[in-house]
């Protein structure tokens, strides 16, 4: 087992801390380390934006990458928790299978997908990752291993899904996949002139399997909240199913911090709006589901200061009014998001007590980190709370602990996340 003292951060490069990082090679080494430490937190591939996997003692699952089994007839895969979605795709897609739910990046671990209970562009139809999780193995604070499912250790199963690691270390998982017959998607883009049109477009296209919208947060007046809704459905066919092994372009260094400012962000949004014309086209799955993965280290565009993503969800009956007021508040501030994504969500299974989405709409906002961004995030907290909303803990770096509307107590304090430390 390797143990090193190093500087670590989430994908947003903020906050950055010095930590002891242990990287066990075996379950026995993992067990020994868990028992020996008074406080640890698990870290997968470090793609959560904020402080979710930060602590003074971190245990990495990066060497738990074994594919345990793959039932290609029934679409059930079992693997260790450190395996990336990107590593599973070339295995499952050629056999005609895909993830029921996937977030917008594929370089995340299976363990991280469970701990965050990730969602995708098809939440109204497929809910979160946990809805298709059959079981997982969890190492607890005393080093004991238990199996968790809907019928075995049920309470721990649901506390772990979206639990941000406070129940223990997930070591492996069994997942139900979705049958596909093509790697192509029928995509439809609807350009909308304002926020009202965007919400109307979501409502009028509920039959689409996937839906997500880009929002121009810099637009004002009659164009306030303009954007483009991207809808998609899987194609059917008999083509050969191959997952592309494309080499992504790498941003070699951190951009200068002056590059992203209110002026350049406005220009960027104008170009994106003009580019997103209403049209129908066929796109590859990789391009539709994982557009940001064409750039390695795209977080470097924000410079060494990093970024803070703020993602919140509002209930359906208050979503439009709430989005209007929050976007207005942002437009009057000195904080300008570079990228904004709006999604619609369906009912949350009652058992999924820690899952982020509620029936309504969520908005993800990528802010360049400034001196005032954390204070501004707390202003947004108050507005989101007033509309009975919540934030996504996987993206959180600045918010008040209550904003996730979860309770991390009831488990051993050994698995101490940044969230728990801010609560205590």
C-alpha cells in the first residue's frame, strides 16, 4: 500500500488541501488502513467538483479496477468500485448494453457514481443511478464487509446511495444495464428566445428519452434566459456496436485568469446561441452524453484559481418563478457563470432519501472562482431555500450544510467528509 502526503482538490481545483492519501492494493490493506485511522474519506477519480472527497486522511480506490463478471445476455455487470465508466463502455457497448443512467462525464468511478447517486438527462424516465443498482459490497468502520441491496442491509443501501461516503467504503457493485441496438442518437435542438420558451419546450417534449438545455445567463430584456433545448432518443438498428477510442485534446496548461471575465463570457454565450440553431441530426452517443470529455483537463480553462459549480433543484410548482428570480439576481451581480445547464426531473423514489433531484428543474452554474463567489453562493442558498429547493452535494464547495437536505449522522464518525466537518 502506498501512502503519500500531497495536495489534492476536486475537479474545480478549489478548495485545495494537504492530505495523507493511502492507495491500498488489496482488501486486506484497505481493512488495515480503515481500522488504524480515526477519520478517513474515500476518493475515487477526483471528479466531484468541490470538497466531497477531501479530508486529512484519504483512502483511494484507484487500484480497485477489476471486472468481476459480465452477463452479456442479461446485461448485468459486476466490477470493483474504482473502475471508471470510461473503462466499462468498451466492454459493454459492443455487446449491446449501455448505462441506464449516466452523468455528463465518463471518467468517474462506479463507487463515486453510487456515493453521489448520479443522475443524467433522462431523470424523469430512469431516475438516478441507484434505481438500477442491484447490490454493492461495503467495508464498514470496523473493517467488516457487508453486502447491501434492496433486500439485504436495506437501510445502509439507501443511506449509501447519495451518502457521499459517510457509510463506509464501497468496494464493488452489481449494476443492471440497458439494451441498445445502435450507438447513434436522434437529436433535436430547439432554440428558445427566452426562459419562458425553454420551460414550454421542456413541457411539450416530455416523450423524449433525454433532455437538457443550455441557458445563456448573460442575456437580458426580451432575451432573458434564452437558450437551446437538446432532445434525444436512441436509434434502433443492426449496426456493429463499437465504442470509439478517440484521443481527447488536452489543455496543456492553466489559462490566464483574465481570460474568463464578464465580457468574454458574454461573447462566448452569444456564439453558442448562434451556433445552436433549431435542427434535427444524428449524433454518436459519446458526443451526446459526454461532450466535455473531448477536452482533457478542461477545468484548466478557469486558470489556477479554479471554478465553483453551483447546482440546485427547485420543485416543479415553484421552478419557473424561482429560476427567474435567481437568474435575475445573478445578472445583477458581479459573478458571471461561464456555462449553465438546465434539466427537468421526475419523481424521486421514496427510498432514495439522499438523492439530489426532486420533481422539478435543476440548474448547474459554473462560476470562475473569485474572492466573492463563496459569499455569493450563500446568497443563492437563501434564495434556493426560500423556494423549497436543495443543492447537489457532489458539486458543493461553499454552501451551508443544510442545503443538501440530508442527515449524515447515524454512522461512524470515522468516515468524515468535508460536509460532516462543516456540520460538526
